[in-house]
C-alpha cells in the first residue's frame, strides 16, 4: 500500500543528505560503535516510523548506526524493562511515548519505576491521535458515533496498540466522558489492528495520527475527530473531539530516554544532536508529513514533561477506573 507511512519508510534513504556533518572523532568520543534504540511496538506503526526517520538522521550525524530494535508487547513495557536493565553506557536507548507515563499507574506490578530508573535525553515531537471507524459503521460525526454507541451498548469494540498506550487510554477517556459502552481489543501495534478494523471485526481505533491518517486518506476507514483540544494543524478539516465532548484531550509526546546512570556528556551529546535534527527543514517536513510537531527540549525539561504526563495520566486512569494486573 503506497501512502503516508510507506512513503516515510521508503523515503528514509533520502535522509542521508539531510543530516549534519559527522561529529569529529576524538579519544573516548561517543559513539564509537552502533547504538540500539528500543521501540516498544511492532514495525510499521507510527512510533516505528518516527524512530526510523530520526535514527537515520542520527546515524549520518554521528557516523555510527542507530539501530531500531522492535520489542513489542505489554504496552511497551517489555522494551522499557529491557532498556532499563541494560548497561548505562549510552549504547541502549528507549523511544519514549505516552505509554511510559500511563503504565506507571495502569500496571499494578511493574518491575521498575520509569521516572526513577531512566535518564531523560531529548524530546522529539508532539502528536495527536485520531478517532477512525470502519466504513461499515453508519456514522459520520462524533455525535452520531456517540448516539450509535448508546443505542448499541456492549456491541462495539475498539482496537488499541496495546494496554497502556495513548491509543488505549484515549478510548478509555472517551468512554468515561461519554458513557459509551465499548469492548477493548488490544493488539501488538496499531498496524496489526487495521485489517480487522477495515473488515469491521473491530469497529474503531483512537490511533496515532500517522497511521490513522494514512488509512483515512486511502479511504479504508472514516475519520471522525482528533484528540487534541483544538483542530490539529496538519488536518484542519477534521474536527477536534472536544468540539462535541468539551474538555476531551489526549496529545502524545515522543522522545528518547536512557538507563539511569548514563554519562551526562552522552546525554548532552544526544540532546544536542536531536536539537540540530529538529532544525533541519527537510527532516521537520518529513515529521510534519506524518502529523508531528517538533518539540525540542533540554533533558531537564523533558524530564519534567514525563513527570507531568505521568501525573496527568494517573488521574485519567483513576477517572476511567481501569487497571492491568
């Protein structure tokens, strides 16, 4: 399927020409061998796409490969635990997304404390989710969808990219605020879920914008609304759900963390490189093509964002009354 996500994948090779000049080699310079970047979701999904765009830029910039490694499962917790238990030497990084903030309160038996056990490195971008439904659903607006749900309680199921993801919790927040009765069907990534949505085995998903927009533009699903408090710049024709459900909001963040104890000079080097990447007009355009808004931050600022998001989603988890054992 030729579309937004595939175009991003096939276009990665062009990033070779976009990256800055490699950092000059020096004694003890970082990195001096490949870096692995753990992704908590399956290949082909929005997190994976953004990671590969950025990893290609970093590989060219540093002159060493940043290798994306997909460790799907448990809402991204498998990847997080693997990263946290890796040597804190800068050669294992973790792609951070809302699931990491959500899992802290959603999962009752985590083996780690994300804020305590990780070192924030850099923020990459912000991203909204989008509510899309099967074309077989007889609804064209958020209000029609709410009315249909209430007329068919317990007969509608929604997909997610895993327990504890923003895709999951956006739907749970929607359920709590609208009193819609829907069944959760978790997958190991949203890319895997779409065939079932298209065939109407599952009726909807509150997916990250890149893949949701890909499918809606292809006509395989119908877009009803975005989860940002206002309309998202890249899709101004799609209403914000908050226009129908006042106060509804779920905006995601993407970034990089490392195991606690990673050398500060390594964190600084990575943060500086990401900051330079987010000034590259062509890379910014590529992120914009998948719906992202660049959001560079210092490590301290990114750490505060993670803490704030963790507290925000704790309140949502309590409000929605959900948990995973």
